[in-house]
C-alpha cells in the first residue's frame, strides 16, 4: 500500500518561510508526477505547483516566485519551499503522487500552514 506523508507545516509570521516535505513509499519515485495543493477553510482545493512526469515544473500564476517545488528522487521526497508568506496562504497543504495520467493517484493527509499577521 502506497503511503504519502507530508510534514513541515506550522505557525509562522507573515513574511516568514517554511519548507514542506512529502515522502512517498513508492518504487521508481522519479517517474511520478508530484503535485502540491492547498485547501483553505471554506474553499476548494487548489493546485500550488506541479512537477509532471516529463517536462518542467509549473506553478499557480499568483504564487510563482514565492513557492518552489523540488524533489530528491533518491530519497523518494519532494519539497515545497514557501517564502514571503502571507495570511492568505493559510491552508492545509497536500501532496499528490501520480502517474499514467493520474490513473494511479495517491494523497497524503496534509500539513497545516498558518500565517499570522
């Protein structure tokens, strides 16, 4: 059974930074698409950043420049560096690991990020 675990969230002041981590118990991690999503209270889950099976990483337009997705395939781990945090970034951040046009898709339980003003 595939397990995806996020960590690294917490309470931070506006302007601060966090590094979120996503680890997956999966074989051939490098061939999987990695997506970071977030869901704020009362809102729909939205895509933050996506590292596709092939090609370069894409970011939500409004977040580009403050959020950076990276991955260490040897460690089955992906990261989301979040800088210059704003109160509106407060949300639960989820990691999705997928392949074959998301025929195989696995979610973690999420990690809470709270930004105080």
